[in-house]
C-alpha cells in the first residue's frame, strides 16, 4: 500500500518568489507534484496554457464551478483562481506531496476541508525587496503593482492562521526549509496511525504463534 501524500499550501505575498521556489522544489525532489490552477487572468508574457495555469474565460470558469470540478476557488484582485480537483486527488492517492500555490482565502478553505494540510506562508526578507521584485518583474502596470502591495498588507493580517512562515532570502535554503518541514510533518504520529495499526496487528500474530 502506498502512503498517501501530504497536501501543502504555499502562500505568500505577490512577488515573494513562490514560483521560483516551487520550480526549484520540483527540480530537486520528485516526490512532489504541483497543482496547476485555473484562472480568468490573462497570460503574462512567456506563460503557457496548461503549464503555469489553465487560462479560462469567466464563463468557462463558472462552468467548472457548476460541475464541481474545483476544490476551492477565490477572487484575487480582479480575477478568479481555482484548484482543479481530479489532479490533486490522483497525486495524493499515488503518494505524492501536492503543492497548492494559492492565496489566503483558498488556503483557509482547504484547511477547513482537509485539516492535515500544512499551510506555509513565504515572505521576502524585507518589504522593500518585495516592491523591487514586483517592479523588476515588469509584468504589471503601476496601478496593478499598488493593488498587489495593498493586498499584501491585507494578507499579512491573516498570517497567524498559517502553520509556518518561511523567509525566502535564498531559493535553495527556502526549498530546504520547506522540505524539512514536510519530512517532519510526515513523521507525525497522527499521520501514521494506519502504519502503527498494521504493525500492531502483525506483532499480535507473531506473539501468538507458538
Ligand atoms: P498571479 O496572478 O500572481 O499568478 O496569482 C495571484 C494570486 O493567486 C497568488 O497569490 C496565487 O498564489 C493565487 N492563486 C493561484 N492559483 C490559485 C488557486 O487555484 N486558488 C486560489 N485561491 N488562489 C490561487
């Protein structure tokens, strides 16, 4: 029997470098799977449908909701984002740790539905660094950057609901911290009840023989 994977939510202010961290995680460890969200936001330059996101019209997105194809969805700034259900369920069943790179409203819904989910919040070393990264990315205009910074202020108020805060000062270090936490979480007694029960059953059999 394959042990079920762990569900991991990675949130963080826009520009905190989540995307880079997740990409590096996939390169270094093959027991992780990244859920690809559906969104009504337009693709940024270089983004490919089915790789960064499944890009949908508002009507298509609403249909996904109606057909119960999303585990959760939320509005962020002025677009919809949601997590497709089928992929996440399959990967967990196959024993992979599934990373959801989603914002706080979605994170809280997931934690409510699946209490074993580990919620991690990635922060930049400083606020100035965050602003620099957003501006340096050059993909949003000034109004959109301000809206994202404002949203970051709001999100900082919800951070206490998370299990871990991780500073992204250096990508590989950040990946290592996340992986260490996941390893520890997987060792938790509450995540290993079934294994202990199986061992106990076998021990009973052994101890009864002869
Ligand atoms: P971006 O437009 O920068 O790619 O993403 C904006 C925000 O939406 C980020 O905080 C990202 O984590 C979040 N997000 C991406 N996919 C999902 C999703 O499926 N559900 C929710 N709730 N948030 C998402």
